[in-house]
C-alpha cells in the first residue's frame, strides 16, 4: 500500500512496495526476469571469446582484413573495453534519470546494430570503429541490467541470482569458443566468410533477446522515487497476484514501509558527495574489486588463444576447444558458489574467492615459468583459478549495485565499472599483447603475476571493507537519498 502526504516541496509518500517485493517467494515471474535481462551476458561472452580466438585467422592472408593478430588482441580489444567504459557512464546516467526499462532496450539495440556492422568490416578502421560501438552498447547494459536485477529480485535470493546472471557470460564464452572452431574451419567456410558469420549470429541472438526483454517491467523502486507510485502499486499488485495463483498460498506478511520524498533526478554533486564522502570506504572496496578482476579477465581472456598458439603450437583453429573448457569452469564458479554469498555472507565469500584465485594464479605462473605445463595442464590450472575468480568478479558487480543509495545505483555501477575496467581492461590487453607477442616465457609469467597480485590485493581489501549485505533489503543496506527520515543505513554510514 502507498499513501501520499501533502508537502510544499516535493510529494512525500509512505510505501511498503520494496518490502512486498523482498518477501516474495521464488516464482516463474522471477525466472522471466532472469531470462529477459541476464541472457545478454551470454552475448558479451561470445563477443570477447570469438575475437580472442579468431585473432590468428584474421591476421592471415585471405581473411579480407589487413590486420595483425596483435591489433586484434591489443588495439581492437582495448577499443572494445574503452567503448564499454564510456558507454557505461553515458547510459548509466540516463538509466537513473529515465528508468531501467527504457535504457536496457536502447542499449541492446545499439549492441545489435554495432555487432552486425562489425561482420561487414572491409578495412581495419571499420573493424576498430564498430568494436568500440559494440562495447559502447554493452557498457550501458551493465548499468541498466544490474540495477534492474537487484531492484526486482527478493533480498534472500539477490546474491546468488546476481552472480549466476553475471556468470552466464561464460556460457556465451563456451558458445563462442565452439562457434569459432566451426567458423575457422576453411573446409566449411572460406577464410573471409566464417569470422563474419560469428558476428552476424550475435546480432540475430540479440534481436531474439530484445523481443523477450520487452515484457520485463520497469523497476517499481525507480517508479516510486520518480513520482509514479500509482504505476508501481499496480505493477507490484499484479506480480503478487501471479505469484499467489502459482503457489496456491497467501503471501507472507511484508516488512515495514518507508517514507520518501519523490524527486525527478539526482544531481552530479549529490552523487559525488554520496560516493566519495558518505560511502568512501565502500567506494574503495568497489575500486579494488573492479581493478583486480578487470585486469585478470580482460588481459587473459583477450590473449589466451595467442598463448596457446605461441607457446604450445596449438593450431589457431583448435584454440576454441581449450577455451570452451576454461569457460565451463568459469560458469561453474558462480553457479556452485553463488548460494554461499547469501548464506555464509558477502565478506567471507568475496575475500575468499579473490584470495584463492590470486594464490592459484601465482602457482600457475610458477609452473609455467618452470616449463612444467602443457596446453592441457595449463588449461586445467586456469580452470581452477577461474572457478574462484569468476565468482569473485561477479560479486564485484553485485557489490557496487547494492551498497549505494537507489538514486545513484546505475551511475555507481557505471562509474566503478568504467574506472576499474579502464585501469585493468584497457591497459591489460595492451600490456598483455605486448608481453605475449615477445615469445618470452618470462614476459608471460610477469603478466600472470600482475593479475594475481591485483586479485590478492582486492581480496585483502574485502576482508576489512566488505559490507554484510546478505539477505538485507536494498533500503536497509543504503537508505535512499529521498528518504524523508534519516538517510543513515542501519549498519551506519562509512566513517
């Protein structure tokens, strides 16, 4: 129930809509949200994997592009990430102003068009341009989708659902790896056709997801704050009726309501003050988690195919088999560990996954340096590393999407994603491409050690600064800026 109160400056309402969303049992409606919003990470995983695996083929004569392998895994990869960073900031701001639904439809359409045009590349500059624009669309997805997921999923399931959705990136990586095997087989497709079909397929899948996503509703929490409380009330009442009809049982009692003063938008000054002053410890945590995982993943993912071909003489057409194996390991991490983030808690699991993955990577680097690994055993080591790293990386998105106030959520996700990814995701591929292209084992070992060190450092930060957000409502973790009462969360503001 939502009650309006007359106010002279802004309309004030008392509502129990957030509490009613959080008390819902899991239902088919929640599955429809997961499918409609989460499947885009499959496309992102497919994009990144395909580019990494086709680098060798694109640089060969007859590919139709005058490009080198280093330009694909270095320049093009960095441009993709640069597009994602700028897109996150651009679309993130619009998401907080105009709503989650409008923006997650637009950003997917941008991705669809850009990846389709990538398949038509006839020169290096065209390929670079549309890799940037593809990333620009994906960056907006990160802000809009993570905001919507956290605001629609009940508190008791939020951690595991967020992790599995972000981890579904690796299902796309499996598909991209296997697809690249077929696409790079010149007995099936000519050298200048196969790689184009992989990008065209991405556009087709995006169109299917766009059609499904139209049925995902706007966030009722966003509607409440932006003066559309009647619409939020109708939406939640409809969801409740569907869930009750499905379960055949009355819903449990909702928690207490809250009073907010509605607003149209939040200024950059308010956002900056909130992020850098009131919640500066949480900001330090977000930076650490994003930088650690961004360097590890963007560097290694873009360059893993080159490592296999350069150091182990794996044919470029066969690298997809190896990548499919580590992609499966990546997906199993969030899938099997996700529930523990809601039961054992955020602090233990975030710090544990970061530290374990970093230590395992240091061990892998040592074995690689000693010449003790084959292509198969290196892949097995990476499976172990990325099983934990994938859960940790997904928890970075979960963390920044739930520990800041509602009005700043999309912009906070965008900001931390952009800064962290720019530090690790743009410099990572460029540094890693240079190190692996040298052909020296010591250079590749150095790249591994840098990634491992950053993951361990982020894990140590999480030991001290991680927020115990498990099974708590978003409004409890960080009270909305529009809250008419105290804006201090129950756990206290950062010192």
